[in-house]
């Protein structure tokens, strides 16, 4: 892009960079060739979006958003076939400009329905269902959550009762609270559904299993007998997604429609247990592993918008009489944004690590080795929770950093927030997930107490707790990793001891757990935080980066870790691990890092390499011409289609005339 078309303030900010942002882009996207391929695919998508005349969601009604989403989806999937795209990363990059922080009604078909068939189905079931799903004749979603129950799976009320005579399952949602509620694509789009239901054999409950349930006729799209299905209505966001409700009244499906790769029901009604109950929830483990990288990308979009705008927006003076300066010059603004830039990069690295762990353990599961499944479940659960909470907080910081204009839909920030923040709830509510991880951590702590072996990534539980950090003026990144692992280890040990203390008072195990749950939650998050810090630092240190880039990334690692210590200083200082002088040193170093990183702020967000269409933001434009874009957006408001709105004639003028008549009689 020619600098003559770019806001001079943004040009100035970019020329201050001490490193080449393209090298950082290569780091993020695995090298020049993949970066080139990403840009090629996204440029095709951007060009075709313009040709197709797709409209901004900010200017559409909810019904128009859904219709455009179906149009976009069907167009996109045709193009994917024509372009021969199959690699998951390439598919994501091609779709991203077409669905900028927007959902596709086919989304759950791709992310949950199809993977569940592939992971939970037998060979015979996969041969039947997977080709149909890949051709979209069978278009599905995943229905677990109910109107009255969510993360607590044992509380789900939907039943699948086996009829030995007909060799069928009878699916029922026996109460209003048993109605399936929230699945994306269920309301108007899907014709099949993977339904999680309690398996009932001869009157006995055998727990949750997965069933393929047809819900609409594949030709007419009308609901099938016994099926009541529809859209749940307006939501906080996700306007293009038809999240739905589903009620099932004695809906019969063949025995073969129970996904039986692990758990099985034989023709005579005999139940064959899986080797591990958690195998049934493999698809959810995958989606949680993917969410971590998604949260990083959501936060990266928001901080790109806020940083570019902060380099352009002038407001107030630092030195009286010296004139207004860009808000990025203020230390408070630097702290808001640079901390979120560091967090976005840290979560991006953690997302890679999370997905790599899933891929490795998944391969082991395929070969029948299940030893690391509990580790994968614990890690994916807490990282999903930690990353989504960090992202939600960070996006809101970015919105507030943009002042009043950040509140406009045209800023892109409300849409990003509304699209991303549900990650704190879907695929497992965060508090519940943290407590699931805590159960694993308590078992590990008990193992340490008994002199037994524990997984390598919690080996720090064995280290003594009554030690002090050796952190000095010359900060060592390894010492920061040690600090986070010490904090996590101590908190896990203390939470475990609290459970024992509650038990000694005569509480039952479940009661003792509940009375310790806040400590367990915080210990679990400390464990997740430590994992992210280690992954971030080790990845940056081991990467072969140019010296100028390595220096900046090391500063980002420091800022991310030190800011966390600042934020949770009470947890880190407990037991004397850090003294007051060390905490003062950390605080001072954070301020030094803000000053050192400020010249690189715009370059750091440019390196995320988001096209304008992906950001969909008048504040985050690459050219920085924000005010012209905002005014054009305002002028296009539908309220401006007439000089005088009809409401003036219908309500306002008659009201004024009435008030005049009343006044004249007084």
C-alpha cells in the first residue's frame, strides 16, 4: 500500500519499528511459503466478497444476517471444491475474510457433527455416514446442552430407550427442561443431529451416549414426525447463527444409529462398556483444544484495531502547550494495549501447544493407548477456560481503549466481543472445566505425597514450597517460569490440604470439595497460566529469529510474565517467595518494557497480518483513515434515508401539538 494513502500518524508509528514485522508474520504462520499461500487465498476471498456484494453485518437485520450467511456458506463451499482446498489451515484462512468474526450455519456440521462421526463411529458407520455428511446431503449439528442442563452431563434428561423387539432406540425429551437448546445450525439449517442422551436398557440407566437422529426430511426440509424444532430467538451476538431448540416425542431410530466405536449395545440389549468413559467425549476435547488458538486470534483482532486507532487518535496534551498527541503516547494506554498484544502472542503459542498435545494423544488413542487421555482432558479443559477468560477481558480493554467510537458497531469491537465471548460458556462452562482439571491436579498432588510418579508437566509439584526466588535486576526468563510453577505448585498443595482439613471436620467428600472449590478454581487457573508462560518463553527462546525480532519477542515474554506477577502479586509473594524489593523491581521493569515496546506497537499488530475485511473495522483500517470511514458509515444509517422520519408525524408532532393545547388552557 502506498504511504501517500495512509494516515501520516500511522506512517510515523510504523517507521519507529525496530524489527521487520514480516519476519514475525513468518513466525506466526510457519514461514514465507505458508504466509504467501495464506495471503493468496485471502486475497481471492476478498476479491470475491466484493464481486458478490456481501454486506456488513452491522447494516443488516437478524433475518438478513441469516439469509446472507446461508448464501455466503453455500457460495464458499462451492469455491472450496473448485479450488481443491482440503488442508484445515487453508480452509480456515480462505473462510476468514468471508465470515469476519461471524458464524456460519454449517459451522457445527464441520466442527462437531462430522468429527463426532469420524471419532465415535464404527468402520461401518463411518462408511455410511461420513460420505453423506461430506456431500452435505446429511447436514448435522451436535445437541448436548438442554434448556435445564448444560455442563453437568449426568443431569441431562433426554433418554434413548432400547426396544429389543424392534431393535430400535426410542428418543424422548420427557420434560420442557429436557429440550435440547442452543446447538448452532439446529434452528433452521440442519436435517440430522448427534443427540447426547441417557441410554436406558431394561429400565437401567447406562449413562450418556451419542445417537444420530434425523430431524428433518432431506428433500422437503420439513420436521419429521415426533420432532419439534426451531430457532431460539435473538441473542447477545451470533445473529447469523440459527441456534435452536429440539423436542423429541417417541422418535424411533435404528440400533445402528447409536455411535458404537467404544460403547456398544448388542441386538439382545447387552451393553458393552468402553475402555474409558471419557472416550465418548472425544469431539469436545478436540474443540476445546482448538478454542485456545481461536481466543488468541479474537484478542489479536481487537488489539490490532485498538492499537492502530490509538496511533491515529489525538487527545489531550502531555506537556502543556505542546499540542495534542496520539493517545498511544500515554503510558496508561500503552499498558492497556501492550499487555494485550503480549497476551495475544502468548495465547497463540499456547494454542499451538494445546493442538499438538491433542494430535499426539489422539494418535495414541487410535492405537489403543489411553494412558494420557486424562492428561489431555485436564490440559484442554483449563486452557480453554484460561484463554477464553483472558480474551474476554482483553477485548473489553481494547474497546474501552477506543473511547466512545469503540462502542460503535463500525469499530468492529462489539462484533468481535459478541462473537468470541461465548467461548467462556460453550463446550464446557469455564468454572466447571477448571474444577475438572482440579480433580486431576489433586490426584497428582496425592501421588506426590505418596512418593509416586506424576506426568512431567506437573513435576514441579515435587519441589519444596519454602523457598525464595533468586530474581534480581538482571531478569532471567527461566526464573519467571520457575515463579509461575512455584505459585501453581503451592496453590495446588494448599487446595489439597484444605480438602483434607474439611474432611477432618467431618464433612463428606462432596461437601469438602465444595467448601474448597474457590481455592481449587484458582489453583487450576494458576496451573494453566504456568503452562502458557512456559510454552511462550520456550517457543520464543528456541525459535530461530533475527536478532532484532528476538529482542522484541523476549521483551514481550517478559512483559506477559511480569505483568501477571504484578496482577497476582499476593499469590506470588505468599510464603515469602518474592520480597518487597523484588516486587518493586518487577513493577519498575513493567514500566520500562512499556517504553521499550511502544515504538513497536503498530508493527507488532501489523504482523498478525489481518486484511481489513477480516477486521471489519473502521477504526482498525490499515490506512488509518478512520474519520472518513466513520462518517460514511454514519451517513449510510437507514434512519438517514429520509430527512424527516415518519415517527415525527405519527408521534412527536402530535405530542407537541397536544402539549401546546394543554398549555394554552392553563
